[in-house]
């Protein structure tokens, strides 16, 4: 990895971790609502957050040369 990109990669890694934490919090919150239709909403939200995390992970891999 170029030293030039290292600060950006570190920030992206922190963002990926924050997305993971937010996902857990959001999904836990949705499940605690007791709504019988929550399963569909949880599945959609989980997929959305997973796509975002994968995009950040891909950017990290590109910038750090991990291909």
C-alpha cells in the first residue's frame, strides 16, 4: 500500500466498523419492536447495510493493493 493512501484506508476501516456496529444496533432495535412483519424489514435492512459494508471493504482492498 502506498503511504499516501494509508490515512484513507484507516478511515475507511473505521467506517466499515461503524457500519457493522450501527447494523447490529438497528437490527436489534427492529427485532425488539415486537412487530410480526418485522422479519421482512430486518432482511431488507440487513442486505442494504451489507452492500454498503462490502463497498467499503472493496475500496479498502483496492487502495491497499489486497487483490
